[in-house]
C-alpha cells in the first residue's frame, strides 16, 4: 500500500474544505458513506482553492457490519488507485490523499464534481450526446477492468457510485466491494455485505454461484437504460415497489424495434431514431435474465461506437456548460 506518495489530511482539514461537511457541499450518499465538494490549497500546484471531492466512510452506515471495514476499504482503495496500471485511467478518480483517524476515515480526490450520475439521470444537464459519451466511457472502463490479466470485479457498480465532472466525464469513486485484480478474492467480511438492489443481478440472486463479469454487464445495462429513459429510483427505501426496478420496468415497456429513450431526449439536436432503437436493444441485451445471453463489455463498446451520432461526430463530448 503506497501511502508515501499521498497527502495526509486531518479531520480539521476535511472539515475546513467542506465547510464542516455542510449539506450544501454534499454531492450524494453512497453505499458506505457520503461524498462532498471541497476546496483545498493546491497540493499539486501550490495554488489556493483547488477543487476536490471528499469521500467519508460513515460508521453509522448499515453496511459497516464490522469495526475494521473502514481500514480495509481505505487500504484497498489506495492499493488500486496508486497502482501504475490503474492510476492513469481517465475514468477512475485520482487520489490526492487520505485521512485515517479515529474521528474520520476519508479520502480526497482531484476531482471537481458536477454531480453524481444518479442525480443527473433525471435532470436536463446532460444532452443526448453527453449521455451517450458517459455510457461509452463507463463501458470502456468496465472493458478495461474486465480485460486485465487478473480481472477486477466492482460488484456494487451503480449510478450513485459514479460522479460526472464539469467536463462531463464519468469517474468511478467507490471501490468498497471490489474484488480480484491485485486485491485478490473479496474478503469474508465484504462478502457478507448486502448489495444494493439497484445493481443486483436477479439470476445471481435466485441461483447463487460466483459473481462474474456477466453480473456487471447487467448492472451496466441498468445504468444505460436509466440514462436514456431519464429514470431513477431510490431503491433502498423500505417501501420500494418492485415494478419500479429498472429491469422490471424496461421489460414491461419494451417492444421489438422500439425505443425507451425519453421524449425530451428524442428532441435533442443530436438524436437519431435508429440510435434510439439500437441503444435500447443493447440495454435490453445487457439485462437478459440468463447470463449466457448477455454481451461482453467488449461487445458493448463495439456496439456503442457504431451509433450514428458517434460515427458522425466522433468520440467528442460537448463541453457546453449547463446552467445548474
């Protein structure tokens, strides 16, 4: 674990840069804690007011079943994000430093967050091209992780664990249940943590067995469909109606050669009707019940790259700033 190259922050540092964890600085609640916007003196450049994002592990989280979960998760996250193979990937958050004291366990990322992907799904801040590029970059990240000599499995990948920056680039910011790769097998403690319903493969839930890359294709399909349909659901609420689960809703609404793209996105200047049908079909393939019927992430990337909008405009995000 390479702590030597990282900045060490105190609880007072993190409180200062987030205005004492003010609700106005809160980006979102994640499975094991909370993420905040912040500003610190530029660790890399020496400038004042460097934009950062702070992630805090919350001891009160129902997912923190064991007293040393926090230590294990900080340790594994540092191992991953300081690994030379991983730390240059554009869709993994860049680690600046950490705080590991009794009062606060947290990390600081070199990231200026626009919002979490979960919050952005329903809003108009992302146009059609930006949504397609976000989906494509997430697909490429999963392809990269699954394609390592020792593949990584995220297990809990979902929209709340992805943050979009002001360049509309998605960043994976939670590694609390990551397994394989340089980490090795998931710890016994982490295996006992319940996965969020929103990202859980129903085949895995019903049949059991080992979580594999096909399970993450399913989770990706849920994210894809949520982005194009502008649908989201706080699935951890106790009164959740199962019909609101993304894959259940999509299978009820879907008809061959139809699009589940939201009407407002179909009016976007970059929208092409054939793309709407093609990406809907791709999403439906990803959430197939039987894993053998799902594409690989390599196939997903290839199908996304063949969309008309990317063929015409290339893989370029629209950098137009949206009013919040």
